[in-house]
C-alpha cells in the first residue's frame, strides 16, 4: 500500500482522514513518521498555510505527503475566525475558549450563517495540488454534544438538526468539509494510478 505522510499532530484530524483514505493509503502522522516539529501557520489564507505545511514536510522527508488547513468562517464576523480558528482565543488552542469567544462576539444576532472550509495541499512526486471542501451551516447559541473537536459543539451543518459534536465520525462524514476535500484528493490519486 502507498504511504502518505499527513502533516498533522492532531489525532482527531488523523482519525477523520483515515476514515476516508484508510483503505487506499497507509496514512501516517508526523509523530508516526518520527517528525517532531510544530509547523508555523503564518499566512493570511488557508491555501498558503496548507502549502507551508506540506512543503515543510516534503523538504524534510522527500516523501509524498499532504496537509490541510481548515477554518470556520462566520458571516456576521466578516469571515472570522478563518485562518485563526485554532488560536482564536490565544496560542494555547483551547477549544472551549475559542467557542466562548466566538459566541460572545456573535451575541444574540440572528445572522448565524457560517461555513467550515478545508484546503488540502498534496505534494506528489514533487508537484503540489490543492483541493477544497466546504460545509455550509449555522452557529447555535449554546454548545451541544460531546463528539468531535474544535467548534463542532456549536455548528449545525445544512441538512441536519444535529451539531457535528452530536454525530459519530461516520455521520459527520456525510457533511464534512474535510471529507469533501479528501474525496477530491482520492479521485485525483486514483486518476494517477
């Protein structure tokens, strides 16, 4: 089976990706590849941050790899938190603090539309390719559910009444921005075989 290094240390993301790609590729995380670095995300777009991560790992290993960057874009907040989604409330990346800050900034506004957007950057045989996945939805007033991570307890995808945090990984996969981007990645990889 072909191996792809996934440029992440986030075990939740790795599980979601293995759910989608696991039967086709052996996905190994940075830790499993013996790489112990924190890759900076200094850019103002998801595309540039995803590219930074995959390029860094490729330059270190010279192996096929991919990365992703995901942001929650809230219309009422002009696209915030966007690229700053993981560190919205500070560098400690607290899911709870990030959600609290977001809900506090939104207040009681009726405009609660938002989307998760994922950009996957694949480096295959020294060439970079990017794939996008989008999941439209709504931010609710209070957290619901214990599954998932990040903003999952306050985000309901279009077409559901459950938050991502109330869904199993399989259920979330039916709506997931990350899965949509990964599906494009899979189709591309299969076309290369």
